[in-house]
């Protein structure tokens, strides 16, 4: 299957978000600015945002994107003590639920765009 511009933009967006989340997850906790909402909400939204672009363009990619995002989130949690942060299984759960929401939202958006495209053809 050939890559479209949408595919490339989705991957670029997801990788950019992943880099930002990685940076935010590994800097010392005293360096993290306060943001509205709780820690678990931040994890949830971050992993939903990472997964969403790819799943919106290629819903079947969820078969590898979601497990990869969940595994990456768990790896980041395991690495955090090396960076002066604490690991938290609750964060892994929030990451997982966020990735699942990103997948579901991506599928919904993809289906809506596909229906809209079919109506105009």
C-alpha cells in the first residue's frame, strides 16, 4: 500500500507528540510546570493524542500502534526512576486507556471522513 500525504503527516504528528511526551516524562519532576487537571488526565490525553492521528488515517494500524504505545508508556514508567521520577502503575493504566480512546476516536473520524467522501463522489 502506498503512503499518502495524510499517512506521512499522521506519522509525523504522532512522532512529534511522542517526542514531547517522552521529554515531559523524563525531565526531573521539579522541572515540570503545573498544568490544569491531574497527572492521570495528562497521561490519558497524551496517549490518546499520540495514537489518534495514525488511527484516523489508517484504522487498521491500531493493531500495532496501540500495543506499541502501551508498551512504550510502560517502558517510560520503568525508566522514570533513573531520571529522579517515580514509576506509577496508575500512569500505565491511564496511558493504556488513553491509547484505546485515541484508537476509537480515530476510527470514528476515519469513518466519518470516508462517508463524507463517498457522498461527494
